[in-house]
């Protein structure tokens, strides 16, 4: 039990910068759309107004700050490297799933259950693993379930705080 708990805490710390990177753009009210308003070949927006350059910068900035803090706290450079890469992966994964949602004809803000909760998690994981990170599969799955739960709770909080006009 002790090992499971310590492994899970380490995993949640590795993903914390990605979680903050994914959460911080929500504080922005408007910004410059990453797709500059352009349409894709299917006549729909490439990404939509929910993805802005300012959001990427804010996410990277706060994700990077948390990654740096974790490194200073633990003096383990991995937290900084993986945290930074995970933050970038979270933002890219979020954009990838926005692209997919637009292709499916879903408007900006429309729900795509599981995709909305997992997009940043999968993006962060993909980039961290590209750097050679190899989590233990069973712990990774449990951490994923916890993070989905955190995501659902955080979005409800964001909705109550009027940070989001949808609770997902
Ligand atoms: C930690 C435990 C065990 C329980 C705490 C309960 C809980 C789940 C708290 C959530 C964190 C929190 C205080 C949220 C406040 C409101 C907020 C900022 C929500 C942001 O939600 C938006 C969402 C992005 O939407 P999208 O995915 O559809 O693009 O964020 C997704 C949420 C997560 C990635 C997981 C939960 C987030 C965290 C634990 C990090 C907290 C982040 C912040 C407080 C904001 C970033 C910080 C600054 C200074 C801008
Ligand atoms: N790169 C990003 C990501 C998010 N946001 C901001 O954070 C909010 C919440 O993000 P998300 O829920 O992913 O966007 P949605 O509005 O739901 O758009 P989509 O349907 O494309 O997910 C967005 O509305 C937007 O204001 C941003 O500005 N830039
Ligand atoms: Mg969304």
C-alpha cells in the first residue's frame, strides 16, 4: 500500500504542471485564435475560438513555473524536464482534440465526454514518453482515473466561479 501511495503521489506531481497548464488558460476571457479564424477544408473552423495563442503562453508559463517549483522542492531535475514537456503536451493534446471536435461538427464548448477530460492527459503522456518516460502501467491507469476525477471537479468549480460557461 505504501509503495502504491508513494508511486501515485509521484505520478500526480509529474502531471501537476500539465494540469495547471491545462487549467490556467480558462482565466482568459478572449484572445487571438490559434487558427486566426480560418476554416478547414470541411468549411468548419480549424480549432475554434477556444484555442488562443495567449492561452498557450499562459499555460506554458504557469505549467513551467510549477515544474520549476517542483524541481526546487525535490531537487530532482526530472520534475522540471517532464513537467515542462508535459505542460506543452497538455496544451497540444487539448488543441488536437479541439481539432477533432470541429471535424465532428461539434461547436466550440460542445461536450465530447472522456475526450474533454483526457485530451490534456494523453497529450502530456505522449510527449513525456517521447522523452523516454516510462510509468508503471497499473499506476499510470490509476493516476489517469484520479486526474479525470480532478478534471471533472475542477471544471465544476470553474463553472461555479463563472470561469467557464459550461461545466465540462
Ligand atoms: C487536489 C485534491 C485531492 C482535491 C482538490 C479538489 C480539486 C479537484 C480542485 C481543482 C483545482 C482547482 C482549485 C480549480 C479551481 C478552478 C479552476 C482554475 C479550474 C480550471 O478548470 C478548467 C479546466 C480546463 O478546461 P479544459 O480541460 O476543458 O480545457 O482545467 C482542467 C482541470 C485539471 C487539468 C485538473 C485539476 C487542476 C488542478 C489540480 C490544477 C489547479 C489549477 C489552477 C488552480 C489554475 C492554474 C493556476 C493559475 C495561477 C492560473
Ligand atoms: N489554448 C487554449 C486553451 C484554452 N483556452 C481558454 O480556456 C477555455 C477552456 O478551454 P476548453 O474547455 O478546452 O475550450 P472550449 O471552449 O471547450 O473549446 P473546445 O470545444 O475546442 O474544447 C477556452 O474556452 C478558452 O477561453 C485558451 O484560450 N487557449
Ligand atoms: Mg473544453
